[in-house]
C-alpha cells in the first residue's frame, strides 16, 4: 500500500502517490506563487498552499486509482516537505495572520544583526529567527493575534492532522532554526513555537475533515518529513561521501555528502539526514527564477515554434525552463562570449551577499535570443562549479551529482552540468526527489525499512547517466564568469553605497 507525499515549492505544490517499492503511481501539481514587492519583499499566501496541496493530492490520487492494477487504493501514511526558510504567523484557529515571508525574503537585516549579537554567532537575515523577530516587532497584528509560528511544511502538516509541531531535522540544526535560549535572548515568546519533532516520526493522524476533502479514510498516520533540500538528498540517495544532490528549482544548490563539516563558513555545513554525515552546500538562489525571468524577457511563450529541438523538460512542470533550455541549445558552447550573472535576488552560500545583482557582460549586436538563453543556462552551472571548486580545494572530492527537480528531465541541462562540473551527472526516474524523500521518511516511520539509509537507497532509481563530453571544455567560459563576478562585485558595492547616501 502506497504513501501520499507532498512538496510545497515556490511556484507549485506537488503531491504524489508512491508505492512501497519507490514506484510513482500518480502525481499532481497546483500553482502557487511568491509575490515580489518593493524593498526586497518576497511573500506568499499560506492559504493558497493548502488549497494547492489538496488540489494536487486529488489529482495524484485520481491518477493512481486509474491504473489497471489499482482495484483499491489504501494510503498508509502521509508526509510533507517544503521550501525554507519560509515563515508564517497563524492565529489560534490556524489561520494565517499575514502573508508568509518566503525563503527569498532577506529584509530582516537589522533583526539578524540584533539576534547575532545576542546569541553570539552569525545568523543570516534569511533564517527563521530573524524573520520571526521581524514579524513580531514590525506588525502589531502578529503581536496581538499570533498563536503559532510555522514553516510551510509544518503548516501543511498542521492542516492535515491538527497537531502543531516544528521540524528539527537533526541535532545541531537549532542555530539555523531556534531554541529556547535564543528565543528568550531576543524577547520572543517561547510558547509561539511548536515543540520539535524528529523526521520519520508519526506526529498525528489525518483529521476527518482533511480525509473527507481528499477522499481518504480518517486516521491515516501523518509523518514528519524534512525541509525540501534534505528530503531531496534522501530522495536522490546522496547518502555516501562524494555523492551530491543538485537540487534544481526556483533556487538551486549543490548538496555534497561528507564525513565532516567544511572548515570555513564559505559553504554551509549542516548535519546530513543520515547520522554521522554532513551536508555541505552552496548554489544559486535565483536559478529557476532566472530562467523564468529570461523566458519573460524574450517572450518565448509566444514564439515556441522558433526552436525545432525536442523538449525533454515537462511542459506542465517547468514550461519556462523548458523553453529557455530548448532555445539555448541553438547557441554554441560559450554563448558566443556572452556572460550572465544569475544573482537576481542577492546570494547565500558561497557569496553570502544579499546585495549582489545580476548582469549580462559582453553583450553585442551580434548576440541573439539563443545566446542570451544559453548564457543564463551556463551561468547556473558556473554557479554550481564555484561550489564544487571550493569543496575540492577544501579536500572534499565530488564523484557524482544526482539532479533533482525540473532539470532532471532536461537532457540538455544535465549534459551541460556534466561538462561544466567535469563529473558524471545522473538523472533519476522520479525527478521530484523531495517526494521520494517523503516516502523514505514514511517507510521508516511505519517500520517498513530499518533506517533512512536503507530506505533512501532502496527507493532510488536512475533514469540516465551523463558523462562529461570533454574535460576542461568550459574552463575559458568559467574564467570569464569569475572575472565578471569580481568586476561587478565592485559595482554592486558602489551602487549600494550611493543608495545609502
């Protein structure tokens, strides 16, 4: 009997019915959105997450029930992962008080500085604690009405089972989330933060109202899963040192499995879902967002017939990425000397600069739309190569990258990454690795698997492996990318200095 798994993304909510053997039986997607406002505001409507989740689940269940062998469909457990650090405040009824602060929202600069001083270590403005402090200090309705602070997957789990829990992915994550001492130090009420629950544990049962809405039986166990990047690590079986999960979506990050943390804060080092291992990561915060942006700039949706190349990416999942990738394949390697910097909303690791911005460098009258598209695609791979080079220079080799998300269905992007990174890239059968990670958590919670290592490895299946076509073929383009990044860094700093005067 299968599991029902959810993943709350930035642009859509996905739900899947996945068998105990790791076979995708049904999948549904419903759109959601981040509203990009003035002053670095990136917010979303939590109520839309719930509506989208239930809509996508109904579609996934209907698809699974339509299979010839599906005489009946009994879901054994439900789990949800989701993007972060995204935070919302809810009232006693569980209704959101105001829009959620998305993971892209980094306005809590002052609150991050205050929290860093009080807790004694550096906290990024995008993390949960500064966001909670920002909501508490800046909005009276939050102070007067708040009963809970939730991340997005925690909020969906609450909607499913009525139990308020916070996810602690592993011991050691408290500095990136919160603990009682840090909450008290910044003056936030401890009781607003639900108690922690460990992933792969049962936190409640599907309520009667949720079950009726989904067409399921009440009482099905609801399992705590992971933030999306950790769920993707499990779903891609990047559970041995040297294996990396390249998680593509609105943002993209290379998550390397390692035996120890990285020796400097240049890359983010967090405990891995598997006990005793570490996840070392960095990437491009606006990767998929950059593809959607250039798709809009070039108005590709109105001119899909320009490219005769067959599209591997699912149109229903990531039409913008598919159109850009297809057009980019018409430009030669190196984009005819054009360089794009994909930092459209600041950057986390490895640049750690919320003020960085994007740019085209080397643009000329000779460049066409296909060159702009390819420059954007190449820039995402170059951003990942920065992470890979830093990892290698620190003594952390990469052996294989497994792609998750829309890029896992796009052979052009997978091949491009293999060439730029200089290592094999593997695409899984189930591109939505977060959903497979949810299934792995369900399997352990129900006792189907002994532990997460066994569960992850047993559920993963590869679709295709891409080898580098020629080692070093992108070295010159990568050098140009780094030169443009260094030169534009000075411009960004000067621009910000002038804005502050």
